[in-house]
C-alpha cells in the first residue's frame, strides 16, 4: 500500500481549513433541477442496430464476441482495513475553485444531506402534520430528485431509516406521501441495504460508514498528496488513461443496483476502492441487460458494463457520455453511434424520445 501524508499537519492549518470549509458548505443546493419527463426509449432489442457512420469502434453483433472472465484482472481489498483516506473537506480546501463551486449542487454531493444543508426538505417535513411526532428526530435526508427518505443517527457510522417516503414531482414539490400514517424507525435497514452506495467507506462487517453521503474517495480512491505534482497518480485525472474496466468498476460499484457481494451477501460491494476489480466480489446477473422491461436508466448502464467487462469493449465507458462534476451528458451526442445509442434512441436512431421512469426495488422507489 502507498503511504501518504495528511495535509492538516498543524493546528493552524486545521483552523484555516475549518474556516474555509464553513465558507464552502452553505452554498445553495436548491438549484438541483428536478427533471419532469424522462426521455424515452425504444423497447426494441439493440442487437439489430445498424450503426450509421460506424467507425468499427463498436461491433454490431454482440453474440459474435467472446465472453471473458470478468474476475480475471486486477485485485481487491476484501478483508483489508478501510484506509485512512484524505477527506472531501480537505480536497475541497485545495479544489475549491474548480470543484467546490459545483459540488453542493451535484447529485452525488447531495445524495445524503444534513438537515441544515437542506432547508427545502426541512420545509416539507414541517408542512406534513402527520410527521409532527418525528419531525425533531429527523436529522438527515436521503435523495432529492425522485424521492426523499428520512434518517437519524443511531450510533457511530449508523443511521436509522424512517419507513415513510416523500414522492417528489416537478419543482421538487411533494406529489404524495407513502406510509406517512405508520411511522417507524428501522435501525438495521440502512446498514444492511443502503450504506454501501449512499455513504462512504463502509465496513461491511460492522455495517458502519466513515462519512455519510458520497465523499471524493468513492470515485477518486485512496488519494496520495503526491498527485499535486503528478496528476497521473490520481484516478480519473485528465492525464490518466485508465483501463476501461477499472473506470467502469468505479461507477458500477453503485450503479449496478442488482448485484450481491459474494463475501458478505449484502447488496453492495465489500470494501471496494477505486482501482479494484469490482467483479471479483460483486456478482451481477448480466443476462438482465437483455430484459426489455428494465428501465432505460438502469439498462443502458448494465449493457455498457457488460460490453466493457465481458466483451472487452474499451472505447465507450460512462465517461464517454457523462461529466460527473458538470452534471452533464452533453458530450454524449458527439459519441460514435453504435448499439448503445439504441437503448434510448431506437434501432433506427431518432431524436424523438418517449418519457421513461427509473425504478429500483433495491432503492424502494
Ligand atoms: C448498489 C448501490 C445502491 C444501494 C445498495 C442502494 N442504492 Fe439507492 N441509489 C443508488 C443509485 C446509483 C441511485 C441513483 C440512480 C439513478 O438516478 O438512476 C440511487 C437512488 C436512490 C434514491 C433516489 C434519490 C433521488 O434523488 O430521487 C433513493 C430514495 C434511494 N436510492 C434510496 C435507497 C435506499 C432507501 C436504499 C436501501 C434500502 C438504497 N437506496 C440502496 C444506488 C444504491
Ligand atoms: C494540498 C492541496 C490539494 C489537496 C488536499 C488535494 N489536491 Fe488534488 N490537486 C492539487 C493540485 C495542485 C493539483 C494539480 C493541479 C490541478 O490540476 O489542479 C491537483 C490535481 C488533482 C486532480 C487532477 C486534475 C486534472 O488535471 O486532471 C484530481 C482529480 C484531484 N486533484 C482530486 C483530488 C481529490 C479527490 C482530493 C482529496 C482526496 C485532492 N485532490 C486533494 C491539490 C490538492
Ligand atoms: C458511491 C456510489 C456512487 C458512485 C461510485 C457513483 N455514483 Fe453516480 N450516483 C450515485 C447516487 C446515490 C446517485 C443519486 C443521487 C441522488 O439523487 O440522491 C447517483 C446519480 C448519478 C447520475 C444522475 C445524476 C443526475 O443529475 O441526473 C449520473 C449520471 C451518475 N450518477 C453517473 C455516475 C458515474 C459516471 C460514475 C462513475 C464516474 C458514478 N456515477 C459513480 C451513486 C454513485
Ligand atoms: C452512450 C452514452 C452513455 C453511456 C456510455 C452511459 N450513459 Fe448514462 N446516460 C446517458 C444519457 C444521454 C442519459 C440521459 C440523461 C437525461 O436524462 O437527460 C443517461 C442517464 C444516466 C443516468 C440517470 C438515469 C436516471 O434518469 O435516473 C445514470 C445514473 C447514468 N446514466 C449512469 C451511467 C453509468 C454509471 C454509465 C457507465 C456504466 C453510463 N451511464 C453510461 C448516456 C450514456
Ligand atoms: C461520482 C464520482 C465522483 C466523485 C464522488 C467525485 N469525483 Fe471528481 N471526478 C470524477 C470524474 C468522472 C472526473 C473526470 C471529469 C468529469 O467527468 O467531470 C473527475 C474529475 C475531477 C477533477 C479534475 C477536474 C477536471 O477539470 O477534470 C478534480 C479536481 C476532482 N474530480 C475533484 C473531486 C473532489 C474534490 C471530489 C469530492 C468533493 C470529487 N472529485 C468527487 C468523478 C467523481
Ligand atoms: C440513456 C439514454 C441515452 C443514450 C444511451 C443515448 N442518448 Fe442521446 N439523448 C438522450 C436524451 C435524453 C437526449 C435529449 C436530452 C439531452 O441532450 O440530454 C439525447 C439527445 C441526443 C442528441 C441531440 C443532442 C442535441 O444537442 O440536441 C444526439 C445527437 C444524441 N442524443 C446522440 C446519441 C448518440 C450518438 C448516442 C450513442 C453513442 C446516444 N445519443 C445515446 C438519451 C440517450
């Protein structure tokens, strides 16, 4: 393992840093848009897709490609201790100008928020009389685009989850409430079912997290401060040209919402660290990629992951189309057309999209 120095070495530095963090955190988070209609998909199979302007980067007939063993490369951190990683507020101290300005509006940055950072969600609790008996207990919120769930601390690195859900509609207004008449706190559910993807650096045995929400560590890994001099040491930096399977593992650790850890049986990975081969521990049924009933949100992800890790396709990863810090998929329209476009644009490539909804039994929405 690499050794690294912590940046907050002296108490003066720590103080300066706290001041900065305080200045950064109250940034507005209400700007997060709530998309009304989802672009639609054509339910046809993509295997017959005729690529226009196909450069040969993608092959048209998946069946002709040989499946490889997804566990065969790389390593993992199962059974190893959770590293003492550099925390996000430290990263943001240096990266306040390029990342800090948008992080509080990023879907990843806000997936779990403390009450005071989410005044608009505190307001929906106040406006629901049925929540009066638990309103002062609710300390954290999970979600902000489709659904909101309510959390409170329950010991070190643990949350209790309220069974009630607020279903959000346009402009983040509550469309309806689920189970608001039978309030109950579940102490086990968050650790057993949610923690691995909605909090950071989870110890799968104790089912405790190190930080609530998603820290930089989830995607950038166990960062060494040497990266300030050589950015190629950093996962996902511009200078690095990583193996598509490693990049895909980073996003897939959370975005494959139908996997299971072989070592723990939990529905999230065991001590995954950026750079690891996710599939040595995380078991996924890739046959579901052909399930036409799967929503296009989850389906295009599963298909892209299958192309990369089973079929050895290296040209197209999540990052071909998604810019995480810009909250944008604008780049995708310039990507080379291939079978993956058919998930949303149909086999005859059309820009007309039917609205679609994303659901997940794992996430209970
Ligand atoms: C395997 C990883 C994983 C696990 C485990 C998981 N989630 Fe999720 N969750 C995600 C991802 C990824 C998204 C975003 C999906 C998307 O937008 O397409 C999400 C989205 C959500 C949303 C919607 C957020 C919004 O802004 O509307 C809610 C609510 C949610 N999850 C709740 C839960 C709860 C409750 C649990 C545990 C019972 C859970 N999730 C377990 C990965 C996971
Ligand atoms: C002591 C200040 C400092 C800290 C702390 C720090 N960085 Fe950096 N980081 C830099 C500098 C300087 C560079 C190189 C110049 C640049 O690209 O901004 C850099 C570069 C990067 C890059 C590559 C940018 C590119 O050009 O592709 C990434 C990604 C990154 N840092 C992420 C992080 C993350 C994540 C953390 C926390 C785990 C972190 N940094 C902590 C100063 C810091
Ligand atoms: C640690 C878990 C985790 C990792 C790693 C992760 N995501 Fe996410 N992602 C989420 C969750 C949770 C949400 C939903 C946030 C919410 O609304 O509460 C999400 C939301 C998204 C969205 C929808 C955001 C929007 O505004 O519509 C996109 C796109 C996305 N992620 C892409 C990626 C990509 C690309 C990667 C890899 C570089 C990645 N994610 C890595 C958990 C993760
Ligand atoms: C060929 C381009 C492309 C690739 C490759 C791709 N995506 Fe997407 N993805 C899109 C587009 C376009 C959207 C739709 C954005 C919108 O709704 O405006 C999208 C939507 C999403 C969403 C939001 C779903 C929802 O509505 O809640 C998530 C999450 C996501 N992608 C994650 C990923 C991940 C993770 C990967 C890699 C495994 C990936 N995508 C690969 C183009 C792509
Ligand atoms: C969900 C995954 C994810 C998380 C969490 C995440 N990043 Fe990134 N980061 C990326 C990806 C992917 C890129 C490559 C460029 C892009 O897609 O925006 C990137 C690029 C960067 C860069 C280079 C900027 C550039 O212009 O290319 C810096 C600096 C950075 N991240 C810092 C951070 C810091 C600091 C945090 C925590 C506050 C963080 N990241 C959290 C995925 C993530
Ligand atoms: C996950 C669904 C999804 C996938 C996969 C997808 N698209 Fe899109 N595409 C969309 C949505 C939604 C829009 C309209 C909104 C937007 O621009 O994000 C769109 C818009 C476009 C546009 C019009 C953009 C503009 O500026 O008006 C083009 C061109 C395009 N896509 C090309 C592609 C190509 C090429 C691929 C395959 C490499 C692809 N798309 C894959 C969902 C998708």
